[in-house]
């Protein structure tokens, strides 16, 4: 990866991202060093690492999910969290309106 990184990178392909993530996992570099060296945000690199870990975990399962199943499961979880947040927001507004009426 280091030799490949000598040239200026204009586009971060999956191959380049995975090579950088491997260097970080192997302890050859750190997120902060890579961030400075390649003018990337630490959160961007950490997202790549999270995606790599998720992909690796899925690949090592006895019955790996395909990418579509992974995204559908993630979307379902996000939709449920959004629904719960909306219910809580409505309940807070209702409570606030009831408490506000009692004070007047």
C-alpha cells in the first residue's frame, strides 16, 4: 500500500480503501496519520474501517447475507428507530400542551 500511496490519489477505489484499512489494522499506520497524509477526515477513515469489519464478519458467517439483505436489515432498523423517535416527540408535544393548559 505504501508504495501505491506515493502517487497522488485522485479517487479512492475500494482496493485503495481496503489497502489503507489493512495497514491500520496491522498497525503500520494510524487513523490520524492516514488522515493527515491523505487529507481525509478521521471519521471518513473510521467509516471505512467499520464497513470493513461488518463485511468481514458477514463473510465469515456460516450463511453470509448478501449485500441487499444487509441493507434491508439496516433500513428496517433505522425505520424502527425513526418511528420510535417520532412517537416520543409526539408524546412530548402532547405532554407539553397539557402542562401548558394547566398553567393558564
